[in-house]
């Protein structure tokens, strides 16, 4: 009897359940997810790390090694080069030794920004496979 | 025509508009947002990112590890010790295996710290590590 009266209150609704509470709930969920959604696109460089055991045996026979000193100097083949000259030098060396891996060996106290710049220069030269080691 | 459709198809429905299409649409939107949402774990420190022209975007890079210029490591809005990092990363990797790490290091931070973090994160199980940089093309 109660039920019948309720049905008549909601003006002769004859089909199924009432969707309104579910819709309220779903809309609330939707608003929550819209607000919390963050579309971040983190930018960065992916560099390799030397295998811990192989680090010592990886001598510079056949590998191109770029040293970054504590004071921020860049050494390539035992001579100092400018950051902007790294790309040209590396491209030249790789064309001579196409199979060589590239190792950026940074001093533990050298600034990260310089390391990123050097890796970026190498990658701009078209070489993606760069290993980053610290001492 | 319109009158006929309204009255004969929806047996005697007299109130308002049909909610079903709207509900479909809203549910689709909801599913879209549930799927695309990723809860980024901010590092909690402000750093000057190094610039790089070849920086690549990683959509799912959502564990951010911040390194300040004095070498402090920040993750999830608190400072952490390098020795705790592996355990934390292991736990996060078990919770959400698709997460990747971006090391957001200050341009003046020591490179040795960044190297150590990369090792710890890899040993913690997350192989996809980026060294954060901002694209210099974007300014």
C-alpha cells in the first residue's frame, strides 16, 4: 500500500528504478576525478648506468670517455673542450670509431646541470646511447 | 510525430527529459578520468632544472625525486636519506609497477648524488629512470 502511494506521488513513473541518486553520485565522482587529474608531462633525459661490476673493467679502449671535473671543466682525450664544442668533437670521434660506447664520467661534486648539458650535446649529435658514471 | 513518439515509446512518462543518454556520456567521462588520472608524487622542493634540447616527455613519470643544490634528497614532500631510498622505491614498485621515476635535480646539485639515486632506484626495481630537464625549445 505504501509502495503504491509512493508510486503515485512520483507522477505515474512506471519503468525501473529512480536514476537521480545514482546520477548525483556519479557526477560527484566525475568532479572529483576532473579536479584531481593532473596531466603532467615530465621532461627528461634517459641515460644508462654502468653495471657495477663492469665499471672497473670498462677501460677506454674503444670507448669515448668524456670527463667532467669538480670545477666544471670538460676533458675529452685529455684536453679541455668547451660545452658547445662537445657535439662536434664527439661526432668526429664516433665517425672514426663507430662501435665505441660513450661514457660521461663526472666527478661526484661536479654540477648536474653541466652533466645534463654534455649528455644533451651528445644526443643532439645523434647518439642516444650514453652511459653516465660518477667517481 | 513528436507527440506520438514521446507518448507511445515511453509508456506514459510525463516528466522532464530522458536522462539515459546523459548518464551514458557522464559515465564515459568518468571512466576516461579514472583511467587517465595518475597521482603524481611530488618531490616537494623547488629546483632550477637544467635545460636540454633533446629532453623527451614521459607521460607516466610520476615518482619525482628532487635533489637540492646542497645534495638533499626529497621525495613525497619530505627529505629522505639515500639509504632509505631503495626500500621506498621497492614498496612503490610493488604498489604500482607501471610507475617510472624522474630525478628532478637542481642544475647546481652534485652529479654524484644523482648517480647514486639512479643506482638505488634501479636496484629498487624501477628500470625506467629519467634525469629531469626542461625543454629549452619551450623557453
